[in-house]
C-alpha cells in the first residue's frame, strides 16, 4: 500500500503483518480507531485487525535494520510494518526496494 504523508512525501508498506498472517488495514475512520482498536487518533493509522495493534505513519519505530516509519503506538506488535521504498517517476509511483522480512 502507498500513502501520501503530510508534506507530499510517499510511504509504502506491505499489508502482510511481519511474522504473521493477518492483513493490515489503512484506517481513516477515527470512530473505528476509537471503538474497534481502542485508540484515540487524530489522523489515519494503520491497524492490525487480528491483534488490534495500531501503527502511526507519522512516527518511526525500531526495525531489524534500524528505524522504520510506522511506529507501534498501541497493541502487541514487535515492529513496524515492512517498508517498501518508492520513487515518484513522472506520474507513476514505482517500488524500488523492499525491506527483507
């Protein structure tokens, strides 16, 4: 999934949970974050519907190879989502490298 962050930066990540089988969700509804994930958010977050872990796209967390965008702000996950490096090439966004699992 690719999302546009404040400042027109792009960030991409795998929807597959690291070390698991669940699919992550990009949650834009603050009420869902509050009621389902039990997390009061003021902007969209990434959520794991299996563990109810919440990842904040605006913060960095520790990954196996250093810091990675998408810090765990609630829940039991042990690391942020797997990052995918992207570049804007004209009108396209191209994946150039994926973080190893």
